[in-house]
C-alpha cells in the first residue's frame, strides 16, 4: 500500500524536482510541470513513452496536451496527496523528456 509522503521525505525528494521545474499545485497536494517540445510529434512521443511507464507502475498522471506542450499533474488519489509514486514518475518523466 502506498503512503502519503512524510515531512522528511518531502524535504529530501521534492526539493530536486522543484529545482528541475516542477511546482507545487495551489490548493492541492500535487506537483505540476509543463514540458515543451519542438513539435506535436515529439510531444506525442513523450506522452506515449510516459504512458507505458505509467501503466507499468500502475500510476497515471493528469495531463493535458496542446501541440508541442504537455502539462502534467501528479498526485496519488488513494492517499489524497503526494506519495513516492509521484516522485518516481516525475523523475521518469524528466528523463524521458531529456531523451526527446
């Protein structure tokens, strides 16, 4: 069972993500980032790779796409806030975007 991040875990795991463009969502225990690509095909390629990892880890993002932009919000609905799954997926998404 996944648990909500402790205060200690938040300090150690969220700080690197926040330094890499992720931001806390106002009025929610969630993180958000906008990824920008050169064109629609590159954005969709990222989303496809991200979807495969999300399915593999059974943890799915809230996301929105327009042309070359993909907006991602991560939170764990089962615990009503951020969990280690969100941190893991955010790191993976950053790596996938860097490969694009």
